[in-house]
């Protein structure tokens, strides 16, 4: 027995459908080029902290794609963070006090 066409429930709108499957393994990595907001989320920090990390040279500056669009290259940020010297807090008075508090 077939159901008449006009009595079937409506299909989900196309906008709710997934357009393409992610490439294998890509679901576990951040996008290659990230906005300030995405980078802040990935680093579990605020957007102003991202600006401070750039100012201090901890992460590389963003790439200017257009006058209103800047992005950070995640592999470059990740590499710079991996190579960051852990003892670079020598000039931070808070960290110096915390280290000397023991």
C-alpha cells in the first residue's frame, strides 16, 4: 500500500542537510586559517589575549587577506606555541613572585 503524495510529511529543508562529509581526520583539527574569535576559542582565551600574544611575539601576526579580513595560519601558531620557551616569564612580575613564593 502506498501513501498518497499529498499526505506525506514534509521533508526537512535543504539548509538542514549536510552538504559534504568532512575529510577523514579533519573533524579533530581546527581550520587552517582562523579568525581572531576562532583562534581565541581554540586557545581557550579571549580575543584580547590573542592580541596580547601577538604583541609579545608569542604567536605570529595574522595574514591580511583583504582590508577587512585577517586570519591566523593555525600550523604557524601551533608551531610557535610548541617552540615557546617555558621560562619566558622572567619579565612577568606576577610569575616571578609566584616562582619565588615557595
